[in-house]
C-alpha cells in the first residue's frame, strides 16, 4: 500500500514537473516569436550610411551648423567675402581650354576610394585652372538624402569619387573647392551647392554654371541632356539618374552615365563662353552689356546659398495639412471629422519620427495615399492594414516608387503601432507621440538600433518640437493657447501656394530682364506681346523694346531666382509676405518710387514676422517722436463747426466716437437712461453740441472708415448702415455693459493692431486705388511741443459726413506747423512749435483715420518738402536697417541691399 502510494506520488510529481516545463518552454517560444515579430528590420539589414562615423546633418530637430571661421558668424557664409569679391569684380578673361578637340571618351578613368587617392586628387586639382564637377544623390533610403558619388573631370582625366567609402574624409577637398583662383564648372548647380555643404562642409567659390550661360543665350532648353546632344552628339539615358547610386560596384552603364555628365562639361562650357564673347563683340555701344561677365556673376551668386534643415513645429504637421487640403479639394467637402483628423495627424507624426529614427524617406515608410486609406478604416485588423496599404500603393501612379516594397519593412516591423493608432490606444491623454515612439524604438528598452543619425533625437530631447495640441478641428478662439493660436494663424493667413514661380522674362535681344510669376507671363502672351521660349521653368521673350533694364539700375536683385522660404530662418513650410517699408508710409510715395518694386517685400515665417512687426511698431513710435507727428489722430470734429472756439471745445477720438455710435445704434432704446445720455454727449461733442438723429449716428459710426473697412465691418457684424429701430424696454445696466464691451472689443479688433491677425500687414487689405488723391504737403500742419513728447490733442480733424458727396473734410490743427532743424541728415530731424493758426485742407475720406495712415502721409509729405526724393530713399534705408537688425536674415535673395536705391 505504501509502495503504491509512493509510486502514485512519484508519477504525479513527474507529471506536474513535465507540465510546468512544457508551459515554460511554450512561454519561451511565444516570447521568442513575439520578439522576432517586433524586432526592427535594421538588425538584419545593413545600410551603406551606417558605416559613416560622422554626419554633419543628423535627423534631429536641431538647426544645421555651417562651417565657421568666426564664432559670432556661425549663421553666415564662411566664404562670403571671397564670393562677394568675385561678384564685384568677375574674372576679366575666361577660357576653358581651346585645346579641347577630342570628344571621344576613353575607357580609362580613376576610381577614388581611399584616403591616399583622395589626397593625390587634391594635389592634381590644385594645379588646375578649372575642372568640371557633378554629383549623384540618393534620397529614397535616407531621411535627408546623401551624396553617393562625385564626378570630377579635368582636361586629362575623369575621376569618380566614392563618397560613401570616403564620407568621413571628403573634407580634404574643401580647400580646392573654396579656392577662388580655380574655376569649378557645374550644370544647374543650385542643388549641388547645398548638398556638398550638407554632407561635407564643402563650399564652392568661383563657379561657372552652364545653365546660367544658357539663360543669357536664350537657348530653347537648358538641360544638360540638350547640351550634350547639341554640342557633343551624345545621347544619355536620364532614367539612370534614378538608379540606386549606393550600390557597389556600379554597373558599366552607370559608370558611363556618371562620367558623361562631367567629361563633356568643360567642352560645352567653352562653346558657351565663345558664343557669349561673340555677343559681346557684336554689341559695340559704350554702355554695352557684358554677357560673359554677367554669366560669371549669376553663377557665383548661387554660391552664396546656404543649406538649411526643414524643421516643423510638430512632426509631420505640414504633411497632414497638405493631405487635408487635398482631401477637401478632391471631394468638394469643407469639413473633415475630428476622428479622421486625429488619425491622419498621428499617422503623419508617426511616419516622420519613424523616418528619422530609421533614416528612411517619408515616401519609403508610408505613402500619403496609404495614410488617407488607413484613416478611412480605423477598425482595420493587422492583416487588413497590410492589404489597405498594399492596395493604396498599387492604385497610385508609383513612378520611381514602383521599386518600393509595400508595405515597407518599417511598417511590418512596427505594425502594432499603426493598429493602436487606428484604435486610438497608442498615446494616452497625458503623453505625446514623440516621447512614446522614441521610448519604444530607441529608448532604454527600445527594439531599434541607435545610430549616428537618430542618437541626437535622444540627447537633444529638450529641443524636440512642441506637441501641446493634438487636434486640428475648429475651437473657440478663447480656448486657444498662444501655441494653438499661432498654428491657427499659420493655417489661415500663410501663403497657400508658392509666391515665387521664378518664370523668366527676356528682352528681345535675349538679355534676362526679371523673374516673375505665371500670371504676368500669361498676360504678355495673351496680348501677343511676347513669345514662349521655354516651358520648364516657363520663360518668354518680349516682342518689343522694354522701357528699362536691370543693368540701368546697377542692381542684381530683379534678375535672381528666389526661394519660397523665410528670409530670416529658412522655414519653407509656411510663410507670409512682409513689407519692410510700412504701408502707411509707402502708399504716399511718388508713384515711380513704389510701383512694380518687390525689393522691400520679403517672405517671413510667423515667428520672424512677429519679431519684424514688433520692431517696426517700436520704430514707428520713434519716428513719431522724432518728427513730432503722432501715430494716431487724437480728435475729430464735424466740419459744420467753423469758429476756433467751437473746434477747441469740441472733438472726440475716432475710436471713442465709433464706439459710442455703435452702442447707441444697436442698444440705444434699451440702455439705462444715464448711460445713454453719457454716450449721446460724446456724439454731440463731435457735432458741436447740437441735437443728433439716427442718421447722425450712422455717419459718426463711419467716420474715418475707408470704403473697404465699411464693407468689412458690415460683413463681419451683419450691420447694414440703415436706421436702427429697437424696443423701448430697459435692461439692467450690468447686462448691457457686457454687450457693450463685446461691441467695443469688436471695434478694436477691426481697427487696432497687436494680435496675430493684425500683424499680417492689415494695410494690404486697403486697395492702392483708395489713396490716389492724397492731401498736399503744404496744407497740413502738426503741433509738436518738443521733439520728445507728444501732445494728446495735437491733431484735430474735421471729418465729412459719409454720403455720396462727402469726400472732403476740413483738417484743423491746433497752434502748429512744422519747423525742423537738420544737423546730420535725417537722423537729426526734430520739430518745435511755431505759430498758433489753424489751417484747412481737403481730406480724402478713403484714408482711414484710425490707423497710421494720416501719420504716414504727413511724414512722407514733410520728407518730400524738405529733402525731396533723396529723403524718401534715405528713409527707406533706415527701415531696411531696422529690419536687418531685428530679424538678422540669413536667406535674403541675391542682390538685396540695405542701400538699394528706388
């Protein structure tokens, strides 16, 4: 019995032990399976850039740091002085070897892939007067892209530099490329210049760009393929440009293509130079245009470009906004559900972060079409997610993307993230997607490998973008934080399409006149005033002799292509037009000093715009003190008051008058009696004490409004300027005060500055035609007690009634005229009181009395009266200097100058 029990116990023990072992092994297998399914694909795939030991432009959100010879000039071009010297004094004689006669490309070339070979190449290039350069890039499997090959050709040999193997040693070439005595020949160098900066801190000094020569010669095309076929009889397969240039060894076809681009470039450049010289010889006039020098000047202007990272306020934010815009356009809908917005926003943010972490391009990680498809099916399972992405990519025209695996390895490795995002389970309310993804991927327990590209995302975590808000849907404006208000402002007011189309206009002799937008090109073409000479980018040649030419003004600004980026920080995802010379002054300039002038209109992002606007408002106040001309009118009176005593005793501020008139029109019959009498007294003071009617109230409400302001006010407030009718019932005073406060706030919002919305040149909303008939300078006088203080009652304007015939009004100014002394140009302008007579003038009712218009008008009139047009030019230079000092712009277009003469 005891033996049987002992055996039974032993068997039971063994069975339990076996079960425990079985469960343990099963759990281990399950953990192993889970681990393998969530393991990052980069553990088994080694990308060429993984061997780089140092990268200058990582995938973090930190700005790019340029090579700097001066710690205080880290944001300026390190060779700006050398390039500027070449712009001022281009080489007098350029010739790329008349001995180039053999167009046959030999089989031999030098493959440079060791540090020793690279140093030997530097020695060879240092002895050359010129050499040709081209680059091949790879962008599909890299977040920012990188240079995979550099082709260099001299008259004797072709060199193919393996920049993947030599990535960490490419700085050896820096001195040669920056040597101003050696000319580097490129074709279409705009991208090559910034790519070399981004990857190797190589800056090109002394450049000849054959595409710029094509512009001056008015070639029907300016592509390198066209030039190769025209001058060399060589046809190339440009599809090879899209090949994977990371692969080693390169195929024979790829080697031939790479050599061809640089090998024939010196010969082509020489042919173009000869054609330019021929044009110079044909033009025998004393003030002739130098085509060769102009080609060199335009080429070297490209060298001043600086590489910048594209940094968003929120990962993937502008991709999401772009998708929303396309969805609305394609479906004709004006609204997208909040749920869909949240999914799209999270998917775009996830894609952006995944691309940075894995060093992949956005289109490789997840296509836009796949994001839209996923957002429309939030309840999809794991297997369905695979099918949705694959089908979306099949349905779109893939082009080069046809080589992309769909779904990508990134998606397959992190499929659970997408599943949880669709179910809204990836991010808790107190978390943000940035922290969650970073910890899951490269945190302490992350399953993705750290690399030189993504490590900075962790160490610069304090520089991560602000992710305070997660929803793009409309909200009450009072609920917005400053950050959310800024984003809403960007959506509403930033330019919705590129400002610069960089279309070209050529004179009938082939000289480039200017760059413009497509609308202007179509205007000339529709009237048969020009003919189309190029389609990409568009270019026309005028069929008549233009009135002026860029060389007449000795300025390069108008013949430079311009980038659609903020001139301050380089932001390219959103920007607004900014007028460096405030409109309140500029609209009163003589017509020939302001028409068709884009020099003082630049692009700024919202943040730089705010800085510039604040500096401008501060400087306006300084101008007001210096000139003794207050920024705002202090008092307005009705023109029916004729005696000085009436004028002296009457008058109210324009805003106070409008506020009182609006309150009486909307709520007058319901107001408490004492409040109604108080507001009525304000209106009476304007009309000289006489009794007022509803018609008087409407006219008082419109005092100082431009026609545009009246239309905008009617539209916003639903007010039609008809006689007000209302109930005679009274309401408690506190309730009315709340309504009145809202009215006052609305009036201030319509007329005063200070908010984000008003920081966008509100004077843009006022048409230029509204200011054709300005007050003459000699008819306006302004009181200035001293040069440092402003009298609150300095300006009193007698306004006209706002009727069809009321376009004029009398302007009455207390004991004032301008008496200024000058000791050192405009900087020492001051004013002092002189006599005490009142003067009258015609006032254009289209000039708003609430803004800075009257102030600007009187400042400009004084400058013209005292200093003529030179005073206006110096005044503009002061404003440009204010802008430069405040914004410290690093990306101003070539030719922009503080001392630019109008």
